[in-house]
């Protein structure tokens, strides 16, 4: 099965990105499941490396990296990155700048698409 998880919400403004990455990470661990994660809007902030959060709080950058280590591919809307001043060197190694054309291809690739 091929699953695309689209994140649109803010990295830490609510729980959508957190829950989307929890699901993506869990799916990526399953045998026979291919996962791709695409971040639009404020969700591109999930991929900023070395996030400093309060003690005991979740780290979205680490969650994204964990999903990638289990085979998930991670794309970020380049236009959304530019609008927020996020540069490629600021990203975790497993995430990369992407395009609307690529996420369109990913939607066509996926058996299921889930949006957070």
C-alpha cells in the first residue's frame, strides 16, 4: 500500500502536524507500506533542524527524521519555504525542497491520501 500524508497546519500551533507525523511514522514501520510526507504552509516548519522545545515536549524534526529512517520520503513546498524565510541548509537531512508538480505526482502515486 502507498500512503501520502499531507501536513498543512502549523508545526506547534495545534496538534495536527504532531498527529500526522505520528501516523506517518507508524505507517512507515509497517511491512509493505510506502509512505511519503508532503508539507504545505506552516507545516514546512516541522523540518527545521535542531528545534529547541520545552523539556518533555515533542520534537517534530525528530519525528520526521524517524519516519524517513523507516523509509518515508519527505517533500516541502518550496514556495511555502520561501514565504517563511526557510532555507535549504536549515532543514533536517531527510527533508528536501519540493514542488507542486511533485506533490501532484505523489497524489497520483498514492493509494490513500491523508491530510492534517
